[in-house]
């Protein structure tokens, strides 16, 4: 392709983006204009199929700088993903297909929801790791089922975020050679020049993390093309430092931080179009020759996918294709769940359940933030990533969770991540995006309360249950014993469009007596009932056993009590009013007991017996006594 045509294509992207932002009177024109030249050349390298955005062996393209939606939607419109001019005109408007930041499942072709800076870099690492694992299971020396690349566009802000350091360190350690990070180095953030806040050697940083570093003029088509071509042959991850000018072509606003997050103005846009040889009176306009060039992606992508599908049905890939089908269609009926009849910590029961799942499902994998011996998440005899299913994330909670988000969206994988519950603070942004995006990510969070014991208040989660129960489309399971733990996993595996968290105890919990019909399937159930009760006690996790002991004491003095186990508060409150009333009897005195802040229980309870302070350093049994979680203390509060 001639550079003259490339320039025309790039300018078409620029003016679509500026027209979108101007019409919406909101958005970010600077990054799309600065990245337009790179986007044109990248279009020539990218293997994707607009007819089928879910083709497994497509290249993944992640926009870590999610604010550059003027570029993103322009590209998906030009490539033929189903966006129309009217969609571009409705940019950032209610119910449009073109929201302010890209959202997975909302706009066709968007691989993952980004926006909070740095997330996309970790997501790209996750897509690459998923491809490497699947490739190890399916590829042979002579034929490959999975051989695509992962591209990520990022900016200065992305690389300033701590998550990018975590994720890129993991990528370099694992030699993710199909990962290509394109760094839009325009040296501008909202407040002005990056000189105000950063002076590190980016090249040195990435070289020290075992990356190949290339540098190019981000507006020189030949240099961009050469950098991308070299990156595709590397044996380690690649960062291309593309030196660009923000708002390239915007006249007086070119290179200015004022172009980052505000419309350029009609006069500036008209002058920019005129300078580029475009008709300044035309808006949202793309000439036929430009559209034809971009729309070649449809025919090219369809042909690539057809060739790939054909290769799967012929030698030498026939055997690998059979293995791929097992990954694509996991048989959950093959899981032989363990049974539990002795007291045990739910971190232990959870680990046994996970190993049972792993034995039945070859696509179940994951890892812990350097805590697998404590989290009990090691998959026994399953090997180490990328050949095996145990991933060693190191002490990098935030990157871990974002990486697993992408692995879950990659296709035929069922991944988990794990850490102590108190360190869920370090990964909260990724957990929120999992809920927002409807990602089936299994979070394993152990050491669930003051039961952590001697490590003290820095390691004892107090407000965390309330925090995650407040998160829409996020299901927090806090099982009372191994039986509930199994029931929780059965339900969570069925929830294809929601993340689930398993909040498990460090201390041993008894296997509880329960009604034969008692089940956690609806989030909560009656574990022990009396006829005509005057009190309903509700609890989760370790406090269910305490509630049952309190009931026994009250029953001995003639007080009738129901006890409800609520292992998943989030699921329980979604049930019908009649079901909730059948468990939490309206005419009883309703009391919630939980060794946590517990403010959300007031939705169901008249009174909450919870934590009003941080914990302390002492053996667990001493802490439960000190903070009022004993039979006598509960009785005193009830009376």
C-alpha cells in the first residue's frame, strides 16, 4: 500500500474521531489523532474476522487507553463490525453502541472492558498467557491450532500505573513472545507534560524485565511497519516505543495537553481538514477508496478463519481438534465432588473441591499471589504454567486479577485467582471490572475474618464482605462447612456471566447438622427451625455454628428459634419476597451474626451483631471471645 493512501486513511480516522467528540461535546480527540497512523499500519498486520468476532485464533487487540474511543469506534466502523455512521453520531449518548469507554459485550468486536488506566496492559498479558497455555495443550511441532498475536495500545498514563509494572514483569518472566505492546509516547497527560511527574528510562525498565524494546517515529508508516514486522518474529514480549504527537494534525492544538479530554472546536477541525486536503464542510465522511481498503478486513478475516477451520479437520491437526472440542465443551457431570464428615477449615475443603474440578476439566487452571500453600489452591500433579495448570503470579494481586479476567474471556478456559481476603483490596478494580463485564472469574479469598488470629488487624478483613456484597453482579460465597462449599461451587460454575468469590476460613469449622432439604442453591436456607419461633438468627461462614449453639441455649430455656444459613447474601436477596420470608420469618425478631462490619444485614435484620473495630493479634479463639462472638456474649446482647 502506498504511503499516500495510508495518509488518507489515517486522516479519515482522525476526522471521524474529532467529529464524534465535537458532536457529543465530550470525549478525547488527542489520542485518536496521535494514534491514527499506527492504527492504519496495524490494520495491515491484524488477523481478525469482522464476520465472527469470536474466532478463537484471531489476533487480540486491547485498547488499554480506553478513553481513545474515537479511534476505537472509528476502526470498528471502518473494518465492518456492524457500527454505522449513526452510531458514531450517537457517541457517548444514552443507550448508544458507542459509550465513553469500550465495554465488552456492548459493542461488537471489543475484546475486554478497559478504561481505568493500566488494566488493558494486564488484560493483554492475560490473553497472551491464555494462548500460551492452550497452545501447549493443542499444538504440535508440525502443526499449530493456536498461533495468533496479542496487540495492546497504551499510553504514558498506562505505564505510570503500578499494575503495568506487575503485569509486564510477569510477561517478561514467562517470555510471552506473541505479546506486542505499542506505547503511544506523546509525553502528555491531563495536567501537562509528563516531565511534571515521570523521568524514568522506559527502555531500561522494559529491558530489565526481559522485553525486546524497539523505537520508531509513530507518524512514519515505514518505521511503524518495520517495528511491527520485527515484533512478530521475537522470542520475548515486545514494546514498540512509538514517538507521537498528541492531536497530530490539529493545528494550533497539536501537541497540547488541552487536546486530551475536550472537543477541539469547529474552527480548529475545519482548518485541520482543509490542511489535509479534506472538505471542511463534510462531517463523518469517508471516501469510497478509503472504505474499500479498510473493509478488506472482512474478506481477509473470513478467508483466514475458513483456512483455520479446514486445517482442524485434516491431518495433522485432527487429533488436536478432538482435544480442542473437550476444552470448548467441558463436561461438568464428570466432576466427582468430595464429601465431608469431619471438622476442617473451608480453605482446605475448598482446595479439595478445586482439585476434583481440575481432574474432571482440563481447562480449569489458575494460581495464587504467592500464597498457594496457605490458600490451598495448588492443583496436585497438574504441572506449572504454561505446560501445566498452576500459575505462579508472585506477589502481584492487581495484575493477577486482571490477567485472569482476560483468560476467562479468551475462550475455552475456566480460570481462578487466589489471595488472602484482606488483600482483595489490592485487586478491587479488576474485581469490579469482572462484575461490570460479566466475567466468570473465580476469586479464592482465604483467611476470612478475625479468625486469622496472630497476624493481627493488618491481616484481618473487617469491611471486605460488605464492600464486595455492595458490588452488583458479584457473588460472595462464605460457606459454613465443606457441604456448603460444594453447593457453592455447583452454583457458581453455572453462573456463566458473573464472577464468584469463595471466602474461606483459616480455622476448622464443624460439619453442621442440617435439614435434608437444606441447600445453598438460592443463597440462603433454613438450617434449623422451630414451630412458631420468636427469633430468627441469620449468619454466614463460621458464625453459623455459633448461631446454632446460641439456639440450643435459648431452646433450653423455652425460647423457639430459627437459624438461617446465608452463604451467599448476594444471591439470597435476589430471591422472591415469598422465599425470603419463608427463611427470614417477618414476625420474628431478626438478628444477624457475622464477624465483620455487616452493615448490609440491616436489609434483612432488625439487629446486627458484628465488628465495630479492627481486630487484634492473638489466637483466633481468644479474638472471637474478646469481640463478642461467643454464646454467652450473644445471649447477653439478645437479652
